[in-house]
C-alpha cells in the first residue's frame, strides 16, 4: 500500500463526510474527530522454516516443507509492522449522523509482502443504514478474534476486509446486514501447468459477491450466522492442435456459511468460536486453501494431455476456530486456543498443494498502565500438503505496545 493510495482513501472518506455536511449540520459543536493508534515492537524467535516474506507472523500456509533450499531452521526477527494509526469521527446532521473511519498499519502484503509499508485496513463512511468503503466483510464476525499478539491470527476463521456497499436495515439486539462486496478469487491451475497445450487461465469477476449475516445478542453474548454467494469464473485458451488456439470459459456458483458465537464466562472471560464451510470461500478464510482447481488430472504421456471432461471444480473448505480469553485480573490476561483450515482437494491438483493448516497459541499479557501492554506468546503451526508431507513451526513472540488516543480533535484545550 503506497502513500498515494492512503491519501486516496482519506479523500474518499472526506468526500462522503462533506456530503453529510451538505445535508445540514444540526449542531457543529457535536462533531467528533478522534485520532488513535499504537506503536508496537515485536521480537520473534522462530524455530521452524517459513517463507522469509512472512516471518513476522505465523501463517501455516507459509510454512516450508521442502528444506532443500534452506540451511537453517531458526530465525530471529524484530518488527514494527503492527504499528497502527487511525482516525474516526461523527458528524450529526438534520437527517442523521455520518460516521467515518480510516485506519492503516505497516504490514506489507501481496506484492509488498515482507516490506514495512502502508497497508490500508479501513476506509469507509456510514450514513443511516448504508455503509460504503473498505471494512470487515459482512461474512465475517470479528468478535471471535482472540486477545492475542500474533498479527495474522487464527487460520480457520473468516477474516477479510473488503470494499463493499452494505445495507443494515435491522440494528440492535437483532442485527441483519446485506452487502455487495468486491469479488476476488484464488484459482489453482494444478497439474495443468505441466501440459504444453494448456495456454493458462485467468479469473473473470463479472459480478460482486453477495454476503449477509444475522446476529442475535443474548445475555451470555451473541450468535451470528453469515452466508455468501459468489460467481467464480475463469477464461483462457488451449492449443488442441498445433498453432490453433481454442478459447474456453468456465463458471460455477460458490457458496458458504459461517456460524460464530461469543459466550461470556465469569466476569470478563469469553469463549470465542466459529465454524465455516462452503465451496470457493478460501478468499475469505484467514489462511490457506484455494477457490477452484481442475476437476481431473492430465493424461500421462510425453507430453501429458488434457483429460476429456476437465472442468473448473470449486474446492470445498472447512474452517474452525475456538479460543478462550481469560482475565486473571484487570492487569493480566491470557488466551489459549486452536484453529484449522482443511480443503477437499480435486483430482487435478499437484502433490505440493495445500491440504490442511493448523494453528494454536497460548499467551500471557500484562497491562502495567492504561496505555501500555507487554506480553509473551507461544505459537504452533503445521502445514500438510496433498502428498501427505508436512512440517510444523514453533515460535515465541514478545511484544510491547503503547496505545494513544485524542478523542476530540476539535475540543479546545
């Protein structure tokens, strides 16, 4: 995420806020503008092998199984990538409040994986029942995120921020929301990459993803059921005869369900759990999997050939997450739990393809003052591929975080 993209996000939210101003300010003195964030330093001592671009966090899918290219298992890392800065505010108008939020950290992903660079997390405005911008997917329940210090978090929970247009007609003890979200997918061409006549494939994203959730609050916490429908499509060419390229296009309907709950225990403790299942939902799971792959393996030969009847098959995925947050006192807390992602691979995928990722942690966090947190966390992860080969990773993370907030930037000192 480059600086100019962050600036664009600020401009987007500012434009929506200005629209709210044009609607008529009820009382300018009631405007709020909060700047908040935290500075964080993480020290990680890793005993396993992970992709060097992802050593700052534990993602089971980034654990390295083939050790032939690496000499040492142990890695030691200092990182400030979790440092975060945000701003949010509220503007009362004659027709209701306009709320906005912009937030970013320094954890590079995608083409910037491994870099300390701007990553936009939230950039949205909400006016009445309508929200527009970048924020947590409606398919997600951020309430089941444990109180931990690892950046990426449990592998088997739905966890993605997405550009969206959301409508929330029901708010309160019962909440219903529905949204159109930015489509994206992860297609694995599998063993077709070994076939000379296969000319490649690219995703087609003709329609937005449709997401919805219903949440019911109870005295003990809440229960949420979320769903998603997705159009997954690919197109490309195959060279079935020398010099003659034949175009092809395949599509199918992806779907998923995500059932989550938070159960309050004792005074401040909580159980946070969820299970997600569907086909073509890997783009929304926190780590691991793929949305689609070839249905059949190529016909062996020299060279191999595309098997008749080969089609796009959407991959089924199961994600689970269960954690317990324990508060020993107002200044000490712990979290312990387990999460996993498992896919039902297709016949056309290669032996090194992701099959299952597991993730577990236990920690002890201390809050010596209101704004300061220091903590230690032990993490374990394991990756298993389609061939049955596997490797695990164990690490210890020590973190120091100083939080800050200016709750009303417009207030006179």
